[in-house]
């Protein structure tokens, strides 16, 4: 027997976080990046996602050591942005529920996850 119900505020807040992560990652993946442009790209990513509804804060941290290592191993002066070059923390607030989320590399994969839910 299948039953249905309205989603909870926590479920809606987690959904909103997923939308924002999908937008952030797929909008910016592949962007040309160098250590010199890392901070400005991080700021642009934060600003773009903070424009979305229910988003309170976004923090993008670039791994310039990994960027430098990638560029040093190639003949180009830049590389393309992938999940291994940045981490994200995001706070979503939806109808009284706050969700803290993060994206970080786990076993070579950029894993996006809910850290905490506060009603």
C-alpha cells in the first residue's frame, strides 16, 4: 500500500540544498582556472548561489596547492575546474529549518552531503 504526505520542512530544505549544489557544480565545472583566478572564481560561485531562494551562506574554498600541482605537471598555465580543486559549505534556511551542507573530496569523488539539520 502506497501512502503520500506533504514533505517536511527538513526534506524541503535538503532538496533546496541539492538544487544549489547541482547548479554550483555543473555551472562552473570546466571553467578555466589558475591560482591567480581562484579567489575571484570562488567569489563568483558564492555570489551566484547566494542569489537563489533559501540560501543563507555559501563558502567556496579553492585548493591552490592542488591547482599548482596540476598546472606544474602540464604545459598550460591553467587547468579546468573540477571537484578536486574546491570545497563548499552551504547553509540553507527553509520555513524554520536550517540545513548545513558540504562538498569535499571523498575517495577521489566530490561528495555533496548534509552535515546537520536543525529545526
